[in-house]
């Protein structure tokens, strides 16, 4: 029986030992776009060819494979320039897209909120603007191998000026969303912890595990074994038994060679990271290329301007390791969100890093100030409560930010 393929993927082997990894990741990105059967072609080069990305002989091979297996779609494992897209399409007479367009399409299909849709549309327009001529064949094909989401074929009907006007409108909308987000963040009284990391490293699973540990009644976040399961930033309040709490934020995952326009467009969503008091950098330590994934994530954090925020490296999925593993970073912890290993230690580490701001006080509260007792029960950790003749004697650990409320009734034990 003759094999059937949905697309050809083309990669350059830069002789850096990463070709298998990048090829597999591209295949996973294809799968996320419902392109499940791919024929892999690679060429060893020091750098891409200026005009056609690969050599003419390799283009002949691509054309031969496409003819043999009746393939209409070719996907390149790097971002192509407008002239490269035009040249390759003219040579092959096939639909040609690159890695960036593939990623943008995944984001477009996953975007559910109005904010995410604006961000993805903005990234798509900025990507397509300089490529209108080169992409003309791909966008005008009917029944081709790649079903682009978002702006799509309507780009052919818009001139450059209209597209630029649309970009300006989206940027203005995003600016307003950004202002609203900044105002919400400023109003928060709790410390914030941001989960960041490579896509599918287990960020959402860790958030859900911490919710299970401390907040049984809280709504969990979407957690699936797939690339970019969600683009929506999720916030959950985690409260310890002593009533100290923090906001845990789950953000969109990263991937290698993430399109620059996408990072820029998603800066509104990713602002949650830049305002955090602590970053949990989640690492899939069972992935043989975890160091590359760390570098990719750190590069995006650097682009966002997060260099002054403390980072705790959280090595997840240690239950999948066959041998001993030793993190290189001093500020790190190994956990398994799946089995629960070291989850409480992670929580206590977070608490130590950002929340140990309490004072133990003995209070004598008059009976006519029952409102203060209610506040203590709701917001602080009561160790002991005793009803005396003229007052209520309370021993409690109180957040330093709330000490002024009880100042007149205190007897410090420190």
C-alpha cells in the first residue's frame, strides 16, 4: 500500500546536534494544525541560501517527492523572507508556508478571549504585511493543504494602506486593554507568582496541583498534553492555613523560534509576568533538550524585561527520570505535579521567598470590637482565643501590612 502524506517539512541541519529536536518539534506543530503525516527532508548547510533557503538540487528533490506522493503543501522549519516564499512557490508550484505561519495558525485556533484574538490578529497582520506578494499563491489556493485561520484570503482584497490602518486599530485596542490590566494589577494587595516555561512543561498541571493542595473549591485551569493548550492568562488565589496568600498566574507557554511579532503582540498578556514578585520557571527535566528549552524561555523573559524579578527553577516531571538528576541552578527544586512529589516543599519555598512578612501578637480586644475579631478570623491565623472578663485575649500571627489595625490592642511576643 502506498504511503500517504499531508505535507513535506524541510529543515536545515546546521550541524549543531539539534536537527532531530527541531524536526520533531515542527512535526508536533504540524500535528497541532491537523497535519498528521509529514515527509521529512533536510539539508546540511552553514546558513540558509539567500534566494531559495535550500539549494536548487534539494528543491528538485522536494518537487519529486511532492509529485510521487501527491503532496500540495511544503513547510519550512525557519522563517522565510517574502522573496524566498515567492521564489520557492514559483519554482515548486506548491503551497509554501514557514514555521512562523504554522505557529500563528495554532494561536489563532486556540484564541478564545477577545484579548487573545486581538493579539493573534495583530501578529498575523504584521507577519503578512511584508509577505503579501509572496503569500499570494498560498492564500488564493482553494482546497490546499493548509487551512489558515484568521485574516486568511481577505488579505488579497486589502491594499497595504488598509492593512496598516487595521494594525493601528488593533494596537490602539490592545493599548486600552493594557491600561485596564495595569490598573487591575495595581489594585492587588496580594503578592503575585507567575508560572512561565516551555509549552507543555506542566505549568497548568502545577497550578491545578497547588489548587488541590490548598483551595479545593477553586476552579481549575485547562491542562492538556498538547502544544499551547491555552492562550488565556489564568489567575488563582492560593491561601495557606495561616491565611497568608498569593496570586498564582499561569501564562502562555513558549517554543523555540517563536515569531517576534507574536511575542510583541502578546506583551499585554505577558505583562502579568513583568509585574510578578516571583517567577517560577517550569522545566520538563525528563526532556533530553531541557537546557535548550530553558534558554528559549530565558530569552523571552529577557525580551520582556524581567531580569530584576527573582526566579525559582522548578524541575517538573522528575517521576519520568531513569537516573539521578542534578539541577545546575542554585535556586531550584525538583517536583512531580503528577505524583505530588515535593509540591508542599514548593509551596513552602514560595512562602519563604515572598510571604514571610508576619508578626506574632497577643491582643486584648474589648467585647464592643467584635468586628476586629471577625477580621482576625477572616484574614489572619489565630493560634489561641480566650474570653476574659473585660476583653477577648487572642494570640495570632498577623500580616505586617495589617498591624496598624490592631496597634492599640497589642502585646508583642517578639
